[in-house]
């Protein structure tokens, strides 16, 4: 079965739109997401436009600051400080990657953790790994989207062997923790893993997040595995594809996500739900 992230995201955004429509009556306003985009990276421009469209669908107020490529780091940090202090702003997202002269670490740490809708702030990361009770931390969008896709596909996680390809801070590590929290037995692979195919063939749930076009082929996958393809790569013809070779893997998989139309739309959908979470936290934690 192919799980459509596009369809699931549309359904969840429609539900969120209904929820948001009630906010003015309950809280006096709707959530406000601010996006900062520095420079002219074409991929980032597209991502930001898609985020703006999603905000319109769910009914958020949104503001995008498009800053020139040569914007000094301090100017970005000052802008974040202003937004942190602005009571009318619920979520702040700085589109990555940033131009080389701007430190991503400094920028991520500058965003107030309560407005960190990407869930990249070290305090949100720590809260995720400590699994604190009454946890109101924000979980990164792509991993949360993967969990929702697995739920949509009725994939049982508890007791299953999950193999995650990739150990990045934004995908590989947090999805491993979310799967572990749901009682999977998790193996994390990376560029130094030996006999990778041996490991992937044991997976009941296989998450590919390495950034290598069509890397995972049918012979690397167990019959009946659930396969989630996070990759956003370009194939030999310059067309968008995933880390998974869909043609050879799909016949073996019990469920699989396509690229495009799989994890990507769910990432944006979870950005919307994280913004609602930050908005609601501000009213309930006062
Ligand atoms: P990243 O930071 O570049 O990390 C890639 C990871 O893959 C690293 O941990 C690396 O290992 C591992 N790796 C690389 N080659 C490998 C190999 N041959 N065998 C095993 N592991 C290997 O990438 P990322 O930011 O996590 O993104 C991964 C992919 O997901 C990219 O295509 C990206 O565009 C996509 N992505 C999609 C979304 C979405 O919303 N759909 C969101 C985020 C990312 P080492 O640690 O040893 O270097």
C-alpha cells in the first residue's frame, strides 16, 4: 500500500483549519507564524512559499522576512530577539540552510524555545531525549510526520525492529527516539555502518534519510516491511526522487511512502500543528 502524505496532510490541515477558526472566539486571535528567509536559494524559496500556502489553508496569520544574502549575522539575531519579545508572534522559523557567514547554531539558539516551531532548539532537543513528564516541547516536524504516516498505514511499532538510515539532528536522531518511545527496537545506521544491506533486511520498519537518490533497493528490504522515504534527491534526469528505489522496493513493502507526495507534505503539516501547540502553550502556561 502506498501511503499518500499529500492526502493525509490535506485531511489534517482541514481539521486544523476548523480548530483555528474557533481561536478568535476563544483566545482573541489566530496563531501567527514568522518565517525568516536569508538569501536566494531556490529550494528554500519553494519551501517557504509552500509554508505560506499551508498557513493560508489552516488560517494562520503569517509574515515572511526575505532578507538579502549578505545580511550580517547580527542583524538576523537582532530580528529574532525582536520577534521573541513580540507578544503577537507565536512561532519563529529561520529557513535553513543559511548563508555561510551566519552560524546556524547561534541562530537556532537565539530563538525562544517557546516559539521554536521547528523543534531544533537545544532545550527542545533535550526535552525530547529526556522524555519529561508533562512535556510541552516541540518535536521536529519531519520525524513527527513520519510517525503520523506510520499511524495512517496502521503500522504496528511496538516490539518491531526499526532501522533508521541517517543520524542527522533534524531527521535520523529524532525519528529514532520517537520510534524508541513507541517501543520499537531501533538500529541507527550511518556512512560507517558495515554490511548495511544485512542490517536493513532485518527491518520491519525502514526509514531512509541519507540524501542519496534511489539508494535503498529491493534486495535490501525484507518482504512486508514498512518503508518510509525521507529523501529529497534528484535522479539522473534531474527529477525529484527519494532515497528509496520505489520500483524495486514497492512490490516487497507492506506500506511505502512516495517521493514526491510522502514525507514532504507531512513535514509542513507538522509545522502547522507545532505552531498551534506553541500558540496554545502560551495561553495555557500563563
Ligand atoms: P544529512 O544531514 O546530510 O545526513 C545524512 C545522513 O545519512 C548522515 O547521518 C550520513 O552518515 C548518512 N549517510 C550518508 N551516506 C550514507 C550511506 N551510504 N550509508 C548509510 N548512511 C549514509 O541529511 P538530512 O538532513 O537528514 O536529510 C536526509 C535526506 O532527507 C535528504 O535527501 C534531505 O533532502 C531529506 N529531507 C527531507 C525532508 C522532508 O521534509 N521530506 C526533511 C529533511 C530532510 P554520517 O553521519 O556518517 O555522515
